[in-house]
């Protein structure tokens, strides 16, 4: 056993039915480092870490923690060894306070009030030392996404975690929240913690990690110090071929044609009376991709909801594929689909899939009334399954198992299933929120290709993304939102990352 290693996993194999998720994997993580694990969706990264955390038992292999052989059958075993894990989708009880979420399952006393006082007293110096400041008396449902993640890390550290596993930690964070997280992780490393970072974002690996392991098809294909790595080399190892991620420099595109969607003077206040959209004007034309950039929380989510009919604005008009709507008689989602509008929501688990459904049921959501799937009110389940399998094969959803539960797919494969459903009906207008959130670099290239193909077929595409690289790679025209208004609109040829950043923060004067 090597005493300088926090984790040593040797010959780890794990199979789920016909799927070999891990195939004789070896992984060594040095103490006091940030170690990145990257790979395509379904490469086996999360499965390997779930074995380390005790969610799964390995079929074969050995594990050593801090130089000592370890038997990890359950998460309790991992926690006792000083291992904590923060999952991509948080494991918190929304209706409990932040404090109660920390003490849940680790109550130091049977009297609740006394346990709460004790835990709060212990958390104060921990929050001070780590920078993980969270309002402990707030309900989790009232916390921001960044605060929820800080709470998850705090919960793990309170339970004595010296090895912290983070699964796609920035997938749902704003750029500002991601920077705050990086600062916390660097501080924890300086204090001696060991951090394992599962991520698809290679820029984050280069900025934050000391070493990186690349997995492909359940095996380790590369282990290297980050100082000796490059984004291009890591991408090649992940996918097995060169990946095209930037903007395609094609011949000049023809001017966009017919306006398929025109929104005029849109105003929206939320339930608390806060102005979310104010006097917003937007048009989408056939054969173009319009990117919407902006710091998260500046009205982009509300814009998508209004345009697809999920929210009714307080004022404004909408023209969709020749049909007009006003705030007193707004577009309904079912009619939006009939008119040829498709929508890929920002939160795939909460709004695009039903986690309790199997894949084929999620793959026909909203389209079960189509003649191909429905005859005089009778659902054609066989046709639905066949259509889902075709979608999975076309969009490379892994595994291509129509009977697998929606929740059992990786986040990236869930996203590809949603895209397959919405793009499969050849929409005239497509609204996409965060198209590649939590998706690996190979799948990102795949999604970009399909969005461009849809545009070239005459669809009007609106893409909302928190990734400026994505906006610049996809868009023909870019709109920047700030405080519910359009702060600027530019053709892609006039866009730079710095210029868009100034518009996003309101510092363009």
C-alpha cells in the first residue's frame, strides 16, 4: 500500500446486465490534490465513484483508503473512512432547513433542539474555515443552486470527509457561482483535503486539477499530470478522434428568411411582483440560430417559459407561425406543439422527463396524441417503443434500452433523449435552454451538428446558454439580456467574448 495515496482502486469491474460499466479499472489519487476524472457520458466515471462511495458493490477488485485495505459495502462504510460525495442532482430535503439537512442522519442527541444547537455551534467554525457560508435557518427550497451545493459540501465535511467526490459540480452553476466553488475547493486542498472531480468541462480540469484520469468505454485510457496535458489531447483521449467544438467557418450564409416568431413588448412580473421581463422585443427567422447570452437570473428562463406558453406575460404580443396571441389570450403549450414549436427545457429532470417513467414513455411525452402513436384514443405502445429505439440509435443514447428507467440514464444521455424527442418532429421553431449542460465533449459536438442541421433545414432556433463559448460556436445572431431587458443585439461577426461580457454586466458604456 502506498501511504501517499488517499485512494487506490485496483482491478475494479462492475456490470449491469449486458452493460460493462467498469472493466478492470485502476485509479490512484494522491493525498491533498484535486484529481479530475473525465470521459464521455456512459464511460463509467460516476459508476466508479459510486463503488468508492458504497452505492454499488464492485464485482471484482480491491480498494485502499489512506494506505489501508478497505471494504466498502454501503455509504456508511465510506463515510466512516472519511469519504464524502456530492452528487450532480442534490440529495437534500427541500422542505427542511439547511441546518436540519446537515444533522439528518447524523443527530448528535435525541432531543431535536439540543441537537440543532450543537450542530450549529460546530458548523460556525467550519463555515468560517472553508468559506462555505450558508444561511442555516433557511429552507432548502428557498436557497439558490450555489447555496445548495455549498450545503452539500458542508454536510459531507461535517461528517468528517477528508476525501470529497464531486460529480459534475458546475453543471447547474452560474459562472460566478462556479468561481466561488473553485475558490472553496482550492482552500480545501490547501487545508489537506483530497478532491475527486468528475466533470465534462476540460477547461475546468486545466484550471483546477493537479492530475487527470480519462475513461472511455469503462476503461482508463490516460492518466497524466495536468501540467503535461492539453484540452485537445484530453478530448482526443475521451472520444478517440479529433473533436470540432468551435464555430464552423462556412461560406457566408444567406440572409434569414420569414419571421416565424415575433415577440413584442413582453412584460412579466413573478409571484412576488419582481419585474422579470420588461419591454422585451424578439424575432426569430427561418434558417437562423439566435443565441441568448446573459448572467443567469436575468430573465432568460422566464423568456423561454413565455415563448413556449408555460407562462402568461402581463403585457405584450406574440406572433407564432402566422397566429397571433396577446397577454389576455396567450399561447397554450399544446397549441404551440401543433403550430410546430418544440421546447427543450433548461432542467431536464424537473421539466423534460418523468423520472419514474421508462425511456419509451419519456420519449413520447407531449406527442402521444400523434396518429403514429394514437388510434382513436388507443395508444400504440409497440410503435412508441419502436420509435424510441430509432431515436436512441439516431442520437446515440446509451444504453439503447427502451425499457430502462429514465432516472437510470446518465445526465448527458437524458439530455440526448429529450433532444431526440423534440428534434424528431421536424419543428419549425425550436427553443433550447442550456443544450449541453452536463454533457460530454463528444456529445456536445453531436448536439451542435443536429442543431445546425435543423437550422439549415429552415427551422428558427433560439438557444439560451450560460456558456459564452457555446453561444459563439452556434449562433448566427446574439442577443444579450440584462435585468429582463435586451442589452444588445449583434451579428455573430461582431461578437467577442469580452464585448458580450461587458453587455452582460451592463458595463458597455
